[in-house]
């Protein structure tokens, strides 16, 4: 069994270092990427459940609520 967060990649918006959860099927395609909370992200790298997502210093509170690990 996989966690809910495994279906999401970690993304970052252009204005901050805040990490956002991006659905994996969107992250695997070309930009633009949009996080679960609706924020456009500029970079997608790593797993939401990993150090660049929930393990980062600034995970998005709304993404955290919508996509728990």
C-alpha cells in the first residue's frame, strides 16, 4: 500500500521557497504545473512526501491539508 502523498510531486512557486503538492500525472507532463491548492509552480522536483515537499522548511499548509503523507 502506498501513502496518499506518493501520487504527488513537490513543486515550488516562483515567489518563494514554499513547497507545494503537484499531482504526479501533471508533474510528468510539460509546464504549466498547478499545485493541489491552485498555486502555479515553476519547478517540480522530488516527491511530496520527501525532503523537498513535506520535509522542506516551508510546506504549503493548504497542500498539506489536501494531500497528507
